[in-house]
């Protein structure tokens, strides 16, 4: 069935976590018969198990629906899902760029949250038509009028005609579909222009290779065509195009205004970069679509197999994950303490946790990971400028002219009762106050400039616990600023343990060093000799603890002559040894590393 361009609608859903995006998407699919009810898995749009468990959307997906509207005509609706987390802001902006409109879903009992606001602004920047949807009106605590006022006051959008919906109970679903048809404009581009298709996501398939998810802006794309990726100039031949309904179904072509996928024997997702423009190699467009950026990792961490024998397995797993994730960076690294492993770069903390969890869960590899670090810029006294993402490479303090660290602008939305608590937190985290704005009598939004390193330390957890979970956070990278930073080394028995070194602001070095040294004292078992544990900046010791010597005799408990019991105990001791890391003369249990590294 061909549907003319004026009856195509491309839209996405902007919502805060838990405000009901997936439930609403499911209802739309159900109502349009895209998915027969019996086939409905709970939530179609979030496909990864991990996403489902954590209740967050990580990767963008798309789905196509046919809706017969009140005017009796069939409309083709493409719903493009957007990732719901700040780490993936760039992906969100590309998904938005593929649409003409957005449903702004707000929980009737919660109101607008920081992330929603940030994404709505992004959508407005892309000139999207925004349709406010107030969800969960079935809840006794629902306050749709209050939420309407918020939408008008904070975002400045008229909300009189906001739709009142209960995705759970299926109330107002048809009204949502009618609003999509009536209020969101159809796509504009012409089919006769040279091809320009925006890549908003990609997927790796072991048979078909990297599959690009695209929105065709102008022109047309079909099998047999030679295409060119405009950011790299690489060319490929299209073997298949198709749509998401919601599984991939091949079609003859994709025309201007349509959303679908492109297979072209592309081996690596690095060649299907989100935000890149696909054009016709023989009749190329003059300019690519605006807004392309290469994904840059912001957070780095050392990832080591707990069992050294898993090294190859870890490499293979990282390679596999990278096939589907162009933003994941890794290179081999060695540590005196942890052996062979990899330095990995991530878009943010959540991205890091997701990758680590997948390595452990899907690939069955136990990991030791070092504390995450941001990327510092160091200007050396000899004029050289270097970037440092690993404390091990931090230059000697005498050779440093100055250091710069990345800053973000954090927007925090919270009930006004917690303003004091959040100000205190932001100050502790070296935040610089920018402004504060009342949304209504009860809620405010505060903006601070905060070093990214503080955000990745434990900012979010602290924010949640100090506001009883009522605050929401969004942040955006703003640039580098000079900062008084130093590297703290940890010495066990006089030897530096490279995996435990960290970079920290001078004012915080002492407190963090104390904490770490005390923790190590508690987790390293006593051994036959006394062990000093020290923290040092350059050659200066700033904290010290001592583990007293002990003659550890596991057989002491077995008085009498029960040989088998003795043997068993010795066996057990040997097993334990395997999980020990030898640091000079000192044996440190792996759990000690884990517990210490988890602190960060
Ligand atoms: N009472 C009520 N609960 C709802 C409604 N819509 C969704 N929920 C519930 O709210 C919770 C979150 O809904 P989801 O659809 O998973 O939220 P989401 O926005 O997709 O969340 P993410 O996938 O994390 O972005 C679920 O427990 C839903 O059952 C509604 O209209 N009324």
C-alpha cells in the first residue's frame, strides 16, 4: 500500500523515566492493530533485557503504524523512540531531527522533570510540533490542571488542548492518534531531489552486517543503488531496504518522508554513524544534513578480567559489543596490580554500567574495573599539551603548568523544600551557582556549573538520597576550566598500586585518601608481617594506616588428629589463593580491590 507523503506523520515521544512512554507506545500499536493483542509482549519498544530490568530506554527504535483516521483516510505513522538518558543526548537530538512532531508525555501526578524539559527544548530547537499529553489521569493523586499550568509556565507552550490520557487503562488513545494526524505536519522533502537520508540509529546483524536506521529527507533509496556516507566518503551498494512493522520487513524503496532501514553490506557500525547523511554516490547531494557530531567518550575506566585467563574472552566480548555500539572505545592496557586488561571509553556513567553489566551477564566474565575518570587536559612546563584519561599517565607535578577539567551545566528540578540540601550538595561538589527559577509555589529549577568528575563520583546518588528521590537531573557538557588537581597514589608495603591511583581536586585529596586507606586496612587480611598502607601526592605521604602482623595458622582450630579435616582446610586455603593478587610481598584478595574500587 502506498500512502502519499501528505499522509505520513513522523513523531517521537518525550517523557521522563516512568511517566509512561512505553505503555503509551504499546497502546498506540495495539489500537492501530500493528500488533495483535495476543502477540503483545509487555513493552515492545524497549527490547534489551537490561533496559527492561532497569526500566530505561537505551537504544532508539522505530515502528510503523497504519491508522484510519476520523476523516476515513489511512495515515502512515512512524513512531521513533528516543533514549531516555542524558548519556545519550546526542542520539536523542538525532531522533528528534528525524521527526516533525513529538508527544510530550507528563505524569499527571509528578509534573515536568529536568530531562523532559531539556528534551522538549531540543525538540523546539528542531521546530517540532509538540503535543502535550498528560498521562496517568486515573491516579487519585493526578492533578492535570497543575501539570497544564507547568507546561505553560516553564515551557511556554499552550496547554489548554493537552490530551488527558491513561495509557494503563486505555483512556484517550484514539484522541492521541487523531492529534498526531491533525496537529503534526507531514514531511516536506521532495522525492526528485538528490538523496539525503539521516541515520538516527544502527544495528549490527551477523548476516546482514551493520543496518542503518534512516529517515529519508529528500530523494529515494532502493536496492542496487550506490550510496555514500557523507562524513567518511565511503561507498556501499544497497542490497535491501525496508520498514519496521515492528519487525523488519523489506520493501521496494524508501521515499522522501519515510522511515526505515538500509542494508548495504556494511561491515561495521562505525560506517553507519548516528547523525551522518547517506546520499547517492552517483548523484550526490551538495551538503550533508546539519548537526552531525562524532560520539566522543567522556568517561574512561580500566576493565580487567578477574581471572587472567579470561583476557581473550574479554577482548572478543568487547569487539562484539563494539559492533553494535560505535560510541564504545577500548584499547589494551596493562596494570602491575591487575595484569592485562583494557582501557575503555564511554559516553557517560550509565553507558559504562550497561557495558560492564553486559560483559558480566551476557558473556559470563567476572570483571575488576578501576574507578571511572574523566578526560583532563594538562599543559606541561615544556609547552606540550596532553590529555589524560588514566591516572597512571598523569605527569609529575613539577612538570605541570596547569590542568583543565571538563565542566557541565547541571539542571536540577526539585521540590522547594529541598533547596537548602541541594545547594549544600552542589557546593560540596565544587558547583558554581548560576540561577534558580520557581516553576510554581512548590517546585524550582536550579542551575549549577559542576565538574563532570564530581557528577560521575556519586552526585546522582547523593542528590536522590538528599531529596528522597524527588529531584531530577539533566546535564550538558559546557567546556574545560582550569582547576587545582593532583594525583593521589596508594602504596601498599611501600609499593604504588597503579590500579588504585586517582586524580582529585586538591581540597578533597586528603579526605578521599583517608577514606581509601581506612577501607584498605579493613579489607586486606593480616599477614605474617606488618603492612603499611599509605596515600601520597608526589613524594608526600598524606595518610597512613598499618595492618598488624599475624601468624595465620589455619590448622590451629583442628586440635587432635583429624587428617581429612586438615587436608580440606589446606585445600580451601589454596582455592582462596587463586583469587589473591600478589602485590610485591603482599597478597590482596580480589574482593578488596572490588570493594575499594566500588567506593568511587
Ligand atoms: N496508573 C497508571 N500507571 C501507568 C499509566 N501509564 C503507565 N503507567 C505505569 O507507570 C510505570 C512506568 O511506565 P512505562 O511505560 O514503563 O514508563 P516509561 O516512560 O516507558 O519508562 P522508561 O521506559 O523507563 O522510559 C509502569 O509501572 C506503568 O504500568 C497510567 O496511565 N496510569
